[in-house]
C-alpha cells in the first residue's frame, strides 16, 4: 500500500518573513539619533512657549439663575375649568408655565434677532468684533487697528463684497455664539449663563445685561399678548347675551389683568438671579502650561519619527 502522505520535498515550505520588531535595534537607532530628537523637541517646545505667551488672557463670567415662579395661585383651577374655551378664544392662562418660559428665555438668548438687538441696544459691536487684548493695568480695551479705529470710532477692515467694513448682524451673532454659554441642570432646573471676553469687566457686564434684557423681552411679549386678549374678551362680553359666557369672559379678563399686573411689578419675570455675575479675578484660558507640555510631547514624537524614517530609508538604499 502506497504512502499517501504528502512529501515535504514535493511541497516545500515558504519561509515566513520575520516581521517582529527588534526592540534592541530600535533602541540603538533612537539612541544614535538622540541629538536630533533633542533638537527637534527643544525647537517645538520653544515655539509652543512663545505661542502660549503671545496668547491673550480670556476671562469667563457666569450667573446662576432659577426659573421665576408663574402667577399660579387660585388661577390654576380657572385654567382647568376654562382651559378649552380659552384656547379657542386665543387666550393663554397663567400658571405652571415657569419651565416653558425658562426654555423660551434660554433659546431667546441664543437667537439671532435677540443678539442683534442686544448688540445694537448696548452699542457693543466694537467690543465684540474688534478687541484683541485687555490692559489689566489701565483697564482699557485694545482694538485691532486693522479692523477698527478707536480714535475716530470707524470700521476700517478690508473685506470682500457683499460684506461691509462694519460687521453685519449675522457676523455679530456668529461671534457672540462662540463666547456665550447657556446650560440648564436637568436635576435642579437651574440655568447657568456665561460669557467669555478679553476683559473680565466686560464679561460680567454682558452676563448681567443678558439676564436683564431677556426678562424684559419676555415680559413685554406676555404683556402685549395679555392686553390683546383683554381687548378681545371685552368685545366678546359686549357681543354675547349668555350669562355663563359673560361670567367666563370676566374671569378670563381678570386672569389676564393679573398677568399684566404681575409683569409690571416683577422685574425678574423669567429668571430669578441666584448668583449674579461678578468680575472674575483669574483667567479661564488659555492654559499655557498645557500648551507647553503638549509642545514638548509633539516635538519628541516628531523627532522620533524623523530618526526612524532616516534610518529605514538609509537601510533600504544600502540593501
């Protein structure tokens, strides 16, 4: 009986390439190029130090807010009793709306229309778009002369059409969105509003202005809506002869009147300030130490890569 087992001579085994990394050889290569690695590490580290020192300080001011309580009270029963009829009449009743108003205020702060009005009302476009640093000694803002002439208060930046030397509302909103922070704690419901700026004084001032303006804007909107509802309900009273409907209209007028009254006497209509923004004493960024450490690591890695590439390129050419 013939041996059916394959003959090793008939099927020679192909040699397996040795892909294992020789750690000793790798260490010797890196040791031989230690001076190059040191030079590149020092060079990149020096560049990172210069870059870190050239970056201006940025300060962050923040305020802690709580959603203001709504009218509520005895009108919650009115809302349940006449809620359906009131919605048909186009009337919104108070009570249980603090959460919705807080969400409205948060979204309003980030909206383009509100930011544009905010920048124009307080005349802060140069402070938003043209400041390059802040003098901590004198407390003065330093403007970029290529963008804004502080002496004549004119924009001198060179831009391509359709843009103009003076930044548009869209440009202002885009920049403002990068320095504004609005967040809400899901457990407590508290809202944090923060602003970053080169000047700590400006950052704190803008946060307090934002809270004040949002309260004013939402209050004005609710008052205008309530006054229109009152006028509509008064017309309905005169046009109906049913006593039940007239009683309902009178109660709805009373609820809307209370909305107007509470809005007028309560300045913190949407957000109640728990911890107002103050001028920060310490910068929030940049982290110069972290930049330097990353520069050293990047320089060392770059040096190692260059040494290995040179070594294996030389080995391939000699082979």
